[in-house]
């Protein structure tokens, strides 16, 4: 973990916190001054707090797209509750006699608020700001799901691969961040109290928060400044991260085009960022089966006779969203059903049909996405197709799936064929003997307008990418992900070594 990730996380937290103060304090004052608006404002900020973080970020992303803006708005909405409520309560709890005295000396309503009531209520308000700031540090971890950056991506990867060193470093960074920021805010709060809530000290304490935000801007601008040329997003799976870097190094080696790999984002969110006029992504690693079933909401049975799944999905994607697949890279990262070695030996399991006969004695577990209705290659259709009746089905976070099966929480799971963690967990992949799962041939999915936009820097862009056709077998990808996830090698190093070994670099 490097400093840029920490600065990135701090920038998100502090920017959202400053904006929440700018919006939250006036809302609290309005709720105090105007009883008719009070119920609306307080109930609204309560509602924001009840929405799960991922759901809130997902809704915002649909409206404005992926990236840091989505995360900042999400944290802002989460931070309003303590600030608005503490502002309202702080003002409401001022002694009535103080208000009467201020009114008696001829102060207007606004003068009473700014010169008397607000300074007296500020300790309560500042407590709300501190709570919002500390909570924002943890909430910002979810930025990794919508391309917002920060420490969340490192934590997700570390949990999935059981990399305790990275997990402890990321957790430690969050804890240090929270303690340091809380100490700074506590110091400012004490100074305000010692000065008997003087307006000058109040403004100075708020300026500290703004100043901390500005400190992170140079580091953030250096990262944003590198966002040029062809844009991709980093993936939440090692396979995507490897292929992003292979593409980047090849394109920059053989053209004058710069490739920028932005912050981590899920496959579904990458696709949403790729399509449409307001896109923020130019190219992504995908799979023909994913394109067909998850993104285009079609079934393998929809493929016309005589046409391959790859060509059918490509044709529909071209027509619907003006995007296309760029050849088959060679690996088939299809869904696979795996069991522990112990279960395979006990029941002599070779195929999924063998598993169906004993499924009522076993527990099935997989990531949340496999249990959704997004696409047809999911748990319920799979069980119906093979006549499965598992004793129990458990949904776990994708980053915890391998830990769970190694710890014995379930015996059967769904995996990706190229995942190196299959080797580490010593799982037995069962043959899909009735061919439920379609092929998931790896391929780069690219906007059709990219070739025209970058024709000066990379007139040969398509031919450069086509050099990878058939070059990476399923076994090759499994070994590369194994080197990163299990052996702990750097993803850039593994990607570069593959290019060198296969003579794919020209300069």
C-alpha cells in the first residue's frame, strides 16, 4: 500500500465532510427556525442513514456515473444526520432566558442566531461534525465498488486472498487516520470551549477542516492529471487486473497512445460506465457469456442455430450499445461447480450429475451475485436444470468465499475456472456434463468510437489487441492469478513477464 491510496481516501473523506458541514449546518438552523420544515428535514436525513451504503452508491451512480463524485455525494448524505441533528438540538437546548436577553437588547432574529445562539450551540454542533468525519472514514471503504478509489480495494483483495499483511496495513491506516483526525478535531473543540465559544475560534476550527481538505488536493490532482488517453478501470478480480496491465503495456509499447487504469470497479459497474454518451470508460475485459447473459439479458437458448454465442452477443452489443468484442483471448473463465477433495472422494464425484444425486446431503455456498436474478446463469436456474436440492444454501461476500469453504461452512461452491485460488483451496472441479454453463471466453469489450478518437495516436490499435487472440489459455490464466493471489507477486510483474515470455513486446 502506498501513500497515494491513503491520500486518495483522505481526499474523499475530507471533501465529503466539508460539503456536509456546508449543507448540514444551514439545514439544522432551518429546522430550528421553521417548525413546519423541521419534520421534513429531520426525517429526510434519517432516511439517508437507513439506506445501505452500497445501495445508496449504486443509486447515485445510475444518476451521475461512476467515480469519486458518486462516493463523495454518498458520504455527504450519510454525514448529514449527526450534523443536522446536533445543530438543531444545540440551538434548541439554549436557555430561554438567554434568547430573551438578546431580544431585549434589540437584536434581530438573524443577529441572535449568528452572535449568540450559534456560538453557544457550537460545541454540540462540533461533536456532530466529529462523528460524521470518523464515520466517513469507514464508509469510504465502499468507494472501491463504484470506481472511487481509496483503501477499500486493497482491503477487498486482501480478504479474498487471505493476505493478512495487506489487510492489517489497510486496517491500521484507517485506524491511524481516524485517531489523528479525531485528535485534531478534539484539539479545535477544546480551544473553542476555552475561549468561551468565541466566533473567531469557531471560524478557525472550521477552517482547519477545510485546510486539511486542501492539503490532499495536490496529491489527488497528480493522480487525476494522469487520466488521459484510453481509459480502463481496475477490476475487483485479479484476472481483470492482469489483463488491464497486459493491454496497457502492449498498447503503449506499440502505439503513441497512453492508457490510464482508473480505480477499482465491479464488472457490472464497468459496463455501465462503458456504454452511453456520458461514458467514463473506453475498454474493459469481459466475457462473451457475461455479455450475453448479464449485460444483454439473453439466454444461450436465444443464440440462433448456426451462429456462435460469441458472434451473437457481439452482434447484439454492436446494435444496442455501439460496443464490440475484440477477438477471443484464449481462456474460458466459465462458471464451474467445485467441491472439496474430501467430498469428491467420499461420494466419488466426477460430474455435476453425480453431485445432483447427493445434493440433499450437502451445503452450497457462493458469493451474493450468484444468488441474484441478474442474468440466467445463477443458482435457482442451475438447481432447476440439474434437479438439485441442497440441504442449505449460504450467500457470502465474494472476498470471503474461499475462506468459508476452507473453514468447512459449506462443501459445494461456484468458482471461476481461471481462479488461482482453486489450486490453493485444493478444490475438485466437476464436469458440467449436461452443459448448463455457456462458454465465458475472455475478450476485450471496447467502444466502437475509440478507433476513430485515437486514430492519430494509435491507427493500429485494433491490430495490437488482436495479437492476443488465442495467446492465453485457461491454464495460463489460472497460473498467473495463482502467482498474484497465492504467491504474492506484483500484478504488474506477472503481466510483464507473460508479455516477455510470449514475445509480445516490440520495443
